[in-house]
C-alpha cells in the first residue's frame, strides 16, 4: 500500500463475543447459551475491545474508509470515532454467523486492504469460511476461546499492527492457524481442538498471539511438587480461588477434591465451597473474607489472566489484591515462552498496569523463579 492512498478497511464486530466468560459459560456459541449468559448478568464487551483497536488508527483516519456492518456489528464504533464509514446495507436484520460470513465475503469481493474482526475462535471460523486465505485479515481478541493464531495478543496490539500495515511498513504476511474447540465438550471438561485452515495475517512477532500449546513431557514430578507445596502452605479460613488448567488440577487432586478443569473452583479449609464459579459467585463468596488466587500460565501464549479465566475479572483481582495472587508453572512451560513476558489482559487498564514488572512463579516444590509480566 502506498502512502497517500485511501485505504479500505473491513471491520466486523461480533457483539456477543466473550459474554460467556465472566459468567463461567466458556463461550457463547448458540442461542441457548447466549440466553443463559444474559440471565446470569453477562454484558457485551466486544465493542469496547474493537474500539480500542480502531482508536490506534485515528492518526491516519483521513486516509481510511471503514467498510462495516450495520449497528453494533461495527458501524456504531466506527462512527463514534469519526471514521468515514461505508455500511453494507443489505446486512440489516442479519445477525450471528450468517451476518459475519456474508459481510466477510462482500468485503473480500470489494478487495478491502485489510479485514479486522473482533470476536473469538468461532468468529475466526466464520471469517475463514467466507474468505479462506484470499485476503489479509487480523483478529481483535474479544472472545472466551482464543486458540487461533490469527489474533493479535491484545485489542490495542491489533490496532498497532493495522497501523503499521496501513503505513506501508512491509510487514511479513504469514499464514496463521484458525483453530476452534467443541464448546459442548469444553463445558464438560474436555478440550477437543480442531484445525480448520489458515488465513493470511500481517505478522509482528511481539504483537501476534502464538497458538496455544499443551504441556511438555517430563513435567509430572514438578507438577506434583507444586501441588504438594501449595496444599502444605494453605492457610486456615482463607478462600483459595483455583484457576483453570491442567497445572492447577494437580492441586485439586492433591486435596482429593473434584475439579472442573476448565472452570474456577473455590476452596476453603481444604474443602470445596464452589465448583465452576462465575464472576458473581466469586465476588459473593470472598466478600468480607481473605482470599488468594492461584493461576497458571497458558503454554505458548503466556497469559495468566484474560484467556480462559475471564471469571477472574478486574473487579475480582482488585478485591483479592496482587499480593495475594500465586502463579504456578513448570520451568518447561516458562521456557516455551522463549523469554517473552507473562501477559495480563483483563479488559481493565488499571488492573492490567498493576502487573507491569515482575512476579514470582512457583516451578516445583522448593523452587520459585522471578518472571517479567506485562499488562496489555
């Protein structure tokens, strides 16, 4: 793209993406799940995240035409920021995957310079179904499930990549994975991931998300050691908020308690007081109590908050306090980050910035390391 050209940026927002996170539903695929999320008090957040990405493009606003969907699928955010907007009027009245796929196909036919979409893995699949690898795309992370490599690691990062790309900075265009999991199996505690294909993404190593990776061989003894130490040092009358993941599962196994694996469990005096808790449950059960959070690291990505544990919201973290947060991970898992910092993306800038610096990570029964943390 040459400097001075008017750039056409496709912009799609999945308005319900991420709504199931804080209420513990682990996704919002399907009308029944969405209805339940709303009943549990879930609020739309994807437009807020989409706005954070578009704001980064304001310095070149006069060079951009945003091609987008009506209303809360993109138009509202783009107009609020003052962009020149072209609305795909034939999408009025359409919602969900049908609207996303139709919009993405039309944008590809219009040969937009870049297609930005805000959502999660389900949205990425919809976009892939429509455009394949025919145009350059970039995901703004706003969903509960974000395993795909087509997403930036934070909404602002998506804006930064788009800005560099639009300014002609010759970013490498790389084919990145479109992954998704079976939400029904996910809610039952099983991760069944599938590769659907690849899309072309402007690649910036520090700003694009790595595909999630699982544990490495030879970690079993370290995992047992971590769990044993945590259980030995548990304090009486303290509510322990046990985060999701296979690493934290070892703590529940050590306690002899049932574990939801992909949810949040609350333990007090070594007894389970709430299984698969949502944000509202957590806030209620820690009111007036001393509490501690135990979280692990998403292998290959480095997130400790904001991916797969949105129930641990900014409000929960503020009530617990950073000093009462314990991070656990094996050395192998930390090594898989290749020197990159741990990441925090709660959607609350104040909370994210609390973590900038360094944090202790327990890596075995008698070992802790200091690792850099970055709030996004």
